[in-house]
C-alpha cells in the first residue's frame, strides 16, 4: 500500500513540474549581454505611443482675414495677452465689420476659425451659384433650420448653396416670404463679404459678379 501511494505522488509532482516548465517557456527567456552584463530579453518590448492632446499653434497674423462660423468674415486687429488667475492667455481681437462686432478668440481655441477661401474656391462658388436651385418639398420650418445651420457652419460651399437655393431671380417681395428673404440676405451678405476679402475688389463689383451668376442682373439694373 505505501508503495502505491508513492507512485501517485510522483505522478502529481511530474504533472506540476510540466505545468511550471510550460509557463516558463511561454514567458520570454532572459538573456545576459556579455559586454554589459545586463539581463535582457529576446523579444523586444512593444512601444506604445501615447497620443498627446493637440495644441493649436497660431497660424494667423495681424490684419489677416478669417472666418468665424457664426458671424462671418472678420479682420484680426490685435493679438493680445491677458492673465486670468495664474495663467497667461493669448488671444485675437477680430473685427466683424458687417455686424459692427469685435470678437475675442483665445489662440488655443482657434479651431473655431478658418482662413478665408482661395481664388479657386471662389470660382467654384460662382459655379454653384449658376446651377439650378434645389426645391425641397419638406415643411418650411425644417428647411429654414437646415439653411440656418448651413449659414452658421462656416463652410463656403454650403453658404453658396443656400444663396442659390433661396434665390428667386425677382425683385417682387410677394414671391418670397419674410423669413426666406431674411435667410437669403444673411447668406448673400456673408458670401459677398468673403468674395470682397479674397478678390480685393469693391462691393459693387462683387455684387455684379454674384448677381450675374444668379441671373439677377435685371434686379441690379432696376435698383440702380
């Protein structure tokens, strides 16, 4: 009887040894560098890159034109510093002439701003104005909300689409509701101000260029 017990114990111990060996083999083997006598591993450790929070660098200079989505084109009139608590904050002073408004935008929050469009983008906007307006059959309240979102998006192509879709090619007020006319004029003036800043021509020339693309030349002539 005692002999049998000894055999059972040896089997268990052998199994335990096998498990220990398998665990050791799975783990990386330590290798000692002969030159430095520093233990290392055959497998190189995986380097995990930690993503840093993006820091917004100043990309605008004094007198640059920028677009603030909710207010349109503005001009940087000053770059100033202020101390809030123990933190120094640098910010832009932006004059939106059309609205007679001065904005204060911290430099580390300049994602709200975008540079004014390029000449190529202005030419694409003119092409958009020349296309036929899209007439949707949804309720006006829903369409008005969509138009307002596009105007305040700060995206110049969406702004051009609103001007094109709300353009009536007529000076008869009865053909356009009050809210439609308000949204059209808001989008038209925003687009016009960016045209002026990019093309660097007087407002009258910009208006003629836009009205020609919209087919409103007869309206402009009658207004004169």
